[in-house]
C-alpha cells in the first residue's frame, strides 16, 4: 500500500491536510487570488516508490451560459439560439470526455506500474531458480565423478 501526506496551502493558510491516505480526492474552488502550494511528504515510508497524480482545472467553468462572471446574474436573461445550445452541449460533452480520458489514463498507469513490478519480481525469481539449477547440476556432476573415480586415484579407498 502507498501512504503519503498531502497538504494544500494558499497564502500560508492550510486549505486541506490529510495523512496516511492511499487514495483521496480534494476539490476546491479558489475565492481569493494568491499563490497555492502543494506539499507531498514521504515520511512514513522512505523506501517505497510513490506516485502522486493531481489535476488542476483552470478558468471559469460556470454552467450557466450568459451569466456575468463577476456577479453570476443574467444566466437566463436571453434565450439561446439553436446554434448556441448545440455549441454548449458539445462543450459539455467534450469536457466530460476529457474527464473520462484522465480517469482512464490514471487507471492505465496504475495497472502498468503493477505489471512492471510483477514482471521485475518474476524475472528476479527466474534468475534465482536458474542459478540454483546450475549449482545443483555442478554438484551432481561432481558427486558422480567422485563416485566413479578409480580407487587408486582416491588413495586405494573404496566407496565415497
């Protein structure tokens, strides 16, 4: 399991702090301008490899067409033409597709890391088994040669 500590800060104020989570999601809409800092800690396990994924959505994503960006008013003050409605539907569908693609990329990456780790362990086990087979083969050859040597070569003794 992978554990990490995560903290999001804005202008020296903690917005979110969580420790020892294997998987987590945090959504935050900024209300004040400033510098945001992400801190990830590996203090619980310094030997294990960690991978952290995060996604930042930038820009005004108001769901109401025609809404004033500052006040939020006027969302339904004008009727949309068929072209505007179609463009808005396409925009929402494409945004949903991008979210699905990011989700599948994340799952694909996690699966690939698991497969690569498993491949490495299988390869190391196979190398160990090969080395053991070679050592056993040399041992058997040595024992068979020793068994069938002439007694004179062994100092006149019979047997092993």
